[in-house]
């Protein structure tokens, strides 16, 4: 059963991968004037709350290591419907993350707590953006929940359109 069939026939709930990049484990302590006082644990609870509200499952992982994040995309290549990633410092350097996001068959939304366009020059140009379906930034911890809400909506709309198209083809 492929991803579309699992999602369409009620055989399973939609699942989403949420990845936090390097130093996000220091949220609430690190540069609070930029990232705020909320901890990663607080953010994860907010994400879980939105997931429960939307009736979807989330797999949440944080790593300071680029390869671990790449491995997470690959490990879930066939069992998630989308991903939200805050690549953090890897936003500006990781061709590997860019490439794996392009390689997976599901949409990924890039998130940042701060507005990168208002940051110093080194923090303005994410190379991940070109691979991602979209980007949500500048909303603090709400960047994650806004991205998850949008992603769930996009995937559901896509599944509905696929289901409708399949029904039309079967009638012809």
C-alpha cells in the first residue's frame, strides 16, 4: 500500500516528520533576544498539541549533526506524508539537506523562529529554501505550528484531489 492509499482509505493517520537542527536544543537560553524564552520542549509540546487537534501523528527529532537529519529524512522516506524542518545553522551550508529534501517524495516546509530577512548577512540566504515547498519564519515558536497546519492542509487537499481524479478515471 503506497502513501496515498494509506492516507486515503483510512488505513492510517497522516504522519509528519518534524526536525530541529543544530543548537535548537538551546532555545530558551541562547540569544533570547532573537529566539525567545521558549524552550525546545515547550515548542515540541505546542507541535504535539496542534497535531492532536488536527488528528495527525508527528515524529519529532533534534540533532546537532547534519548526517543524523539527512538519515531521518531517508529513514522515513516511505512512512511520512510531509516534513517540517528548522535547519538552523545548516540552512546556510548544507547541500546534503538540500539534496535529501529534493529527493524525498513528500513536501517539506522550512521554518525559522526569527525573520531571516532582518538578520545579519550570514543568516539571510538559506540554501534549503530552494528545495522546500515553502518557508515560515519570524513568528517565534508559532512558525512551527503555522507550518504544520499549512502542511496538513496541503497534503489533505492533494490527497482529496488524487482521490477525486482516481474516481473519475474509474468511471470512464
